[in-house]
């Protein structure tokens, strides 16, 4: 019973206490203020947190956008670099096929860059890239030996599957050359070349392109060709013998070479050119435009007019006696079977021995009649009319007919 009373007393005390507390308005207001303050602080903290998060989000968004722009810029730069690299590779590939580059490289590989820069110049060509079977490149190669100077062509032909080239100087044939023109003449005479009453001529030639067997010892070299002429400089055709002399060693390779050539009108167009070849006067024949291949039907004829003019740089020589006769043979002109055939069907008006004076021109009518006993059509090349039966004793006759 004592236990019950004590506990009952405790319970009553508690209840009284609760009632006392719940009935205290001051306590309630205090709790509410505390809760309000807590909520305000929590709200402010949340707002600050949200603002901070939002600012960080905005900042990150801006950084992301910036990184996106930078990525786009870097990608554009990369794309441009790749495009530039592709263009560069295409350019390098094209350069590797450029005939000028190929020709230059081939020369430099043989002679070296210093020699190339000193002696090779003025490259020319057609078709910058290999696009035709006849594309080519030509370099000029300067050779200087004492007072002698000349340019030679170093030529490259580009075909579909191969390259032909002529004139690249080889390692054992490089300048400076030790043998002068005078020494080359002396060595040629000592080796047996016959002397010439018209003097010897020495010039450097390129001995390239031989396809015979065995090859001459001077093949693919630049050598002195010493020429001894049998005919005067003004001869329409000059026969000659020659010797080949190495410009580096002085070795004489050949002393019995034979050849001949005639003068072209273009070689004596000026007084300086004529004088350089010992020519102080000559007769010039001017032909009209004629087809390269001429055909005349049987029973028909071809008539045209040519003009003969005496050109003299010698005040003491003002006229010559010109032979105008199909059967006259110029001693310095090579004759042919076709020329002999034409003599029977060609006539001139005027004809005979005519006086031709300096500064005057003479018109000569030429008539070619097709032979009655020949084929239905008479064919010949206009070249065979060149000076046929027209000449003067000891006088060079040149024409513009080629």
C-alpha cells in the first residue's frame, strides 16, 4: 500500500507539472520564436546554398559553352590543317612529276649543285607537267675555254614510260677544260689531220646520241672538233675532214672524219655574219610561196617569178655575170638525180649570161612543164628548184627556198 501511495503521488506531481507548463503562455511564445528563428536561418541558408549552386551552375554553363566554342575553333583549325596538309601532299606529288624538277635533279645528281649554278642557265620547255608525249625541257650549258665561248643544249624528252636526255656533262668531262682551241688545232695536225688553205676551225661539240656499235671513244662527251675545209667559206657546199680532241686530256680520238655542209641564207643575213665567214658579196634568190610537194598534170605547166639581187659589202665589186640556164652547174652546189630530171622541163626568161648590179633586182620567170613521156602526174619537192641552173663563177648564191 505504501508503494501505491508513493507512485500515485509521483504521477500526480507529473500531471501537475504538465498542466503547469502547458498553461504557461510565455513558454509557448518562446518556443515559437525559437522555431521561427531556426526556420528563418534554415531558409536563409537554403537560399544562400541555392544561389551559390545556381551561380556555380551558371559559371559551369559558361565554361562549358566556352569550351564548346574552343572545341569548335580547334576542330576548325584541325580541319584547316588537314586540308592544308592534303594540298601540300598534292603539291609535292605534282612537283615530283614536274619535268623541270626532274631535269634539274638529274643534272645536279651528275655534276653537283655548284657546277650546275655556274654553267647551266635559261631553262625552257613546253607543258609544265607530263601531259603529252612530246613534252620537253632544255637547259643552256655554257662552255668557256680561253677566248672561246659557246652555249649547248641539255635536252630532256618526257614520254609516257621513259625519259630521253642528251647533253648532261659527265664527271670526267667537266670544266675547266685544259685544252685551248689553238692547242686542239695543233694536236689535230700532229695526229694527221690535213691542213686547209682556208684555215682550221675549232669548236666544242656535244657527241651525244650515238646508237652504233662500237661506240666512238668520245661518245657522250663534249669534245673539240677541229675542221679542215676543202672549199672556200663562200662555197655553197663545203666538204671537210675533221679530228676530235678531248678538251680535258688532249687525246685525239679521230683524224679522218668526213662531212660537208652548205650555208643557209640566215647565216649571212647581216654584213657581220657574212664577213665572219669571209663573204663580201653574194647573190640572193627570192622565191614565191610554193607548196612543199609540187605536182603537175601531164600537158600542164607551173609558172612563177623569182627575184635575183646582188648584195655586196665590197665597194670595188658592183656587178657580177649571172648564168641563168637550166643546164648550168654551180661548182659549189651538190647536184641530184632529180635536178638532172628537172633540167629537161625547166626554162628561164630572161636566160643566158645576165649582168646583175648591186642594189638592183632582176625578175626571172620560171616555167616547169610536165614531161609528155612521164607519168600522168609529175611530182617533185620545191627544194629541187633551189638555184637550179642559176649561178655566177666564184660567187655564193643563196635562196630563201627550203
